[in-house]
C-alpha cells in the first residue's frame, strides 16, 4: 500500500482487545469526534484480498449523511 492510499487517515495509537472483546478508544479520538458515554457507534467492515479492516461511525453522523443522500437523490429525480 502506498502513502497515497493512506491520504486523509490519521494514526491515533493502538487499542488492545480485552477478554470480553472490548476496546478503549484513545482520549484524543473521543475528543476530536465528540464520542462520549452512551453514544452508539456503528461498526462497518470490509474484507477482500486487497483491502480490509473495520471503521467506526457515530450512528447520528451516518444518519445525517444518509438524509443528505436521500435529499440529493430526490432532487435529481425531480429534475426529470
């Protein structure tokens, strides 16, 4: 993987998975993305031969993004 493939990503450290499958997010990540106790995080994954991994997304952020997509799609369909 080249440096270009990692453009836009930031490294915040590491987390160790505990016996119960839990991890702790670094404080810097929680502060930067406004993640607090009780927040719902969605876990998205991708696993194929070339790229793999997981991504955490705040549920409210993904919901807002989907609302924007829906609005944009409706506007496009209304233009016809």
